[in-house]
C-alpha cells in the first residue's frame, strides 16, 4: 500500500482546485464545498494510515529503511555538472585553523533533481499529524466559517496548504522540501490576510511573508552549499556522505557549521524562533481554524522537521548544536513571560505556541531529536485542541476575544469547557496527559546531555519556562471559564460590537453595542474601530437611538465544531503514551517505532 503515497498530497490539491476554480463559477453550496474539502483530507488520512501500516507493520515491512516512490518519480530539474564527494574511501587531507583534517575528495557528477516521495519514520509521523489533525480542523472549519461569503475561497486555500505541507514532509530531497516550504509560506500569507478588507489582517500577512523570506534566504544558501558539497539534493545520499565528515568541536567552525547555520536561519523563520518570532502573534488576524492548523499544529513545526531531517549535519557541529539549544531555551522563556500579560485569548495561545516551539528546538540542541518530534506530536494534539476551543469560545461569545469580558463560561459551553480542560492539563504537564511525557523527557535530556556543555542550565531555564506556561494557561482558564460572568457587566466590544450593531441595523436586536455597524463583515478583531464611536448615552440620544445595554448570552457551538474537540481531547489525554520514557516502563521501550526510536 505504501506504493500509493503519491495520492496523499495529490487529493487535497484536487479538492482545492475544484473548490477554488468551480466553487464560485457554479455557486457551490456550503455543504458541497465542505464535503469536497473534508472528503479529500479524509481520504489522504486513510491512505496515510494504510501506507504506514504496510511500511512499518506488514510482512513486507521496510522499516526502518526509507522507501522512495518510483512509480511517479521523474527527473524534474536537470542541473548539469557539479562536484560530488566520494566518502572516506577517497579522501584529502587539508589544513584549517592550524589543524589537519581529512575530508572526502570531490569529483564531477550530473545533478538531476527528481520529483519523488520518501516514506520513512520521520515522514510517517508528519503525514499522520498533517492529515489526522488537519481532518479535525477541516471539520471544525465547516461550522466555524458557516455563512462566510468567501467559503469556497477559504477551503481552496486550506486544501492548497495541505498539499504544500505534505510535499514539504514527504519530498525525497532538499529542493522538494523548499517547494513545500515556499508553498506553505504562500498559503499562510493568503490565510492570515483572508479578511483582506481589514488593514490589520493585510499588515499581518505581509509581516509574516517578509519575515519568512529572511529565513528562507538562509535556507536557500544552505541548499546551495549542500548541492555544491555533496553533488546531490537527495536526503539518503547527502546524509550518508555527511556522516563521513569529521566532527567540528565546540569553537571550531567548518563546512558542516556553515551549512547548519543556513538551515537554522530558515528554521527560525518558519518556526518563529527569536529573533524571527515577531510574525506569529500577529498571524492571529486570520480565522481561528487557520491558527489551529497552520500556526499551531503543522507549518510552524516545519523548522523542527528540517532540523531532524538534517540531524547528521547538525551533530557534526557542536557549536551549532549549542546555538540551537540557546535560541530554543531563550525563545521558550521569553515568549512564556509575554504570554502572561496577554488578554486576547488567541494571542495567549500564539505566544504559547512560540514558547513550545522553543522547547522543541531546545530538545534538538541537546541532541534529543526524537524527543523534539515527540513534543511536536503531543503539541499538535493539545494546541490544535486549544485553538479550536478558543474558536468555539469566540463563536459562543458572539465573536468576542477579550478574556476580560468572559468568565463563567463552563455553565454555558460544557463541551467546549471539558475538552479545553484536557488541553489545559496537557500543556501544563500534568501526568498522565500527553504534554507531561514529552516535556519531562526534554527537561531530562537537557540536564543529562553530553552533546553540549551547561546542560543543567538548560534544565533550569526549561523548568522556569514550563512553570510560566502552567501559570498563564491557568490564568486563561480562570478568566474564560471560571469566576463571575463578566460579560453581564461590560458592554460588548470588538467583534461582538460589530455583530450586534449589525443585528440592530437589521431590526433584530436592541442597540446594545458601543459602535455602529460598518456592514456585513464577520469576525473582526477586538478593539477594531468601525463606524462612528458613540461612547455615551447622550450621544445615543442625539443620534436618535434608544440606548439599551443588554447582555449577550453565550451558547455552545454546533456538533460540527465540538465533535472535533472531543477527538483531539482524547488524543491530548492519552496521546503521550506512545512515547513513555523507559523510566516509567521498567526499562522496556515504549511504542516509538515510527518515530525512529
């Protein structure tokens, strides 16, 4: 069945093309658009499960050897003559920094970039994350985006993103990874700026696009260096040759360090690490399903995928391993402290995502690449759950996002509350929820690492960052679901203003908003000033408007929105058991087979 992996990225692309090209021309109804989008991702998910089962668990299992699809492989780019390293068999001794080192000798070769897909333990994990978590988010989006005038356009963009992300993680070489890398960047730009009539969304999309181009420049230079050094872009050949290069110890800077630096710059841009983290909090201007899929579960973990895919190169440079650990640790605690001060429910989760990505980079920096991917998996479960849960809250609160106007919602939104509770316990690292197992191993590997010095210091920083995470997520829970019902005390604001002022304009509600409606434009950010502001009752009287401040009763989201939350809550609760440390299993290995452990 693994021979059909080429269908996994193709099906979402077909669904995106149908919705994008024909959805508007033939005025497809929402059910048809949603059915095409959800169906294409569901088929990809089922094929992924079947292919991975065949690859890893059948009688003809190829695990752990990589499988490169030959059925659809073809020469994509004929690159001409380059030099190629032969390995240790034919080597040359050179002098660098008063030291003699032995490096593989080069020879001329033809560079042919092929378009083919590779199935191995790493790509298998990401295929399941992208299609599985993506399926839950697509189902949620069918309810959340109901009534939106650009329904077909939204799902066309989302399907195109799924195709690009799957190409990124399934491609067999660096150039295919770069195609997927740029594809998800484009889709992020389109989806962050989905509400293009808002200046905030347009500015945020440009900020994300430009910031990522800075990182992509470093990534491009690294790819050029890989091709110039190894004569190929295929992962299998590059990594086997890189293994023959000498270790560049701490303080020594050689070829592997330069390549790793370029890769790290690209990873910092895509995975929002300091100092290229600035785009991710602003990316919350897009619809909430976009935040859950792209900016929590999939695209932002592409940098981790790249680091793990090229771990042989990084492990040959102790200096760059230390750099990765330092940047990851600093980002984790830096973003966590910012998250404590936020009042917008989505921005809290945004800074939380930046912080958790820092934990993943810290894991890679201390040499625990498998544990970093383990945290990618558990984070995809609980962070996608919490982003979708925030979307359910925003929907139930009439598009309000300010936590200072919430409180006591567990009574009104029981399904959302119970599922969000599972995500909260997971991200706080409470045993036996999924986040505990991955965070615990990251901290342990930091303290016990032999790859870089000062491991105990990284353990301290990681522990403080994890404590901050528990604090601001508990603050979010308390302000949103517990305590007094503050929405009964404060007038509506932000998106709620727009929704209710519009309802008044249509004669459906008393005018209990602070601002006039600016038209039928759903889901605007809190604090956006639309229409003339009239803060006082006197101004209302002058305008001839009866001023009645009424409370908006929150409501539970429809099944299409809370059922995906239940699925993700289950995995946020038990998903960590796939990677339990041997310290908790009596020395027996956990089920990390497909993670490469």
